[in-house]
C-alpha cells in the first residue's frame, strides 16, 4: 500500500470511527510555537483540564518531527490531530515486512483507530509497580507502541521498606486495590491479612502516585534528550529529559 493510499485509508477510517462514536466531541486546541533545537516547533495546549493522552502523545510527535503542522497555524481541531496521528502510525510502519506481517500491522493500526475517541477523555491504564515502564497491556495503550513513544510512571515502592516492597512490587494497581479492600475480611490467614493491610498502607502513603524511588528510577531509565509520556493521577504529560550538569550531579548523589 502506497503512502498516499495509507493516508487516505487512515483518514477515512478516522472519519468512520468519529462519526459512529457517541463519546466524541469536536474540540479546538490552541497552538503555541516554541524555540526548539534551533527552530520553532508547535505544541498543542489544553482547552480544559483533563487527562487528554491525545495532547501528550501528539506533542511528543511534534517535537520529534514525526508530526507536522503548517507554520503560522494558531489552532487545530481534534479531528485534524487524530487524522495526523493515524498518518504517523502508518508512516512509522517498519520496512521489509512480509505481506502477512504488513496486513497484521495495518490491522493493529485500525484497531487502535477505533479507540481514538478515548484519547480525548482518558485511557484505561493499570500501572504495575515492578518498574517505571510497567503497565498492563491493553489495546488502548497500543497507540504508544505504534508511535514509538515510551510511557512511564513514577509510582514505585521504596526498596528500603523491604516488607512493603516484597508485597507491592509484583502487583498491578487493580490488584493492589482489591487486596486493600479485602484487609478487613475475616480471613484466618494471618500473613494474607498482613499483606492486605500493607497494600492499603501503600495506597494511603503514596496517594500522589509518585515516590522518591520512582523519581530516581525515572532519572536513571529515561535517556538524555528523550521525549516521552508520563502518567500520574490519571493525567498524561509530555516529558523531556534535558542533559545538564545538575542532572548528572543529582544522579551521582541521590540515585
């Protein structure tokens, strides 16, 4: 399939999905042009407070140069952003795929396009506490993979609290909530009751969903000058790690 054919196909697919969706509402976003690596690059700004993974993802792609907006543009519609996003996914399709692999890849893109309306309102994200890259995989999160954008969080248990770390680090958020709610069950398994209480304690102590150890691991994991998306408290943000002397000092002293 040619690039032009792919672009036409993706545009039509987006139109079909948005037309059929009862959850989609057209939104106009203002653009801000910032000096970026010797040029000016656009970023999309929020029209209202909300999770909006669409903006976080598109801003990474704009700053990386994968997505393009005509110079001088001051506003863009959500429809245009979603069309551009679909085009980027097709353009980033790996070269040299067999016919079967190519068809499978295109089907993955079409599956992601079907959940595009959720990119405006929020995605179902289930954090895992093993590492800053750990999330339960869902079809909704596949959009980050297809765009080659890393998704991170900073919600990790502190290794110094050995007991809590052992209990929490192998769980996901959903599992943690289930266990914390079960702490008052009349179970005779003392160890299980204790572990459930520890799960509840972790949720209360880290209600802001960011820990010191999580920050250290983010600093060590994200590479210099990397653009990525950061998830915290059901919000998605564009994150950029700028290489600096202060950053290296921080890493040596505290991580």
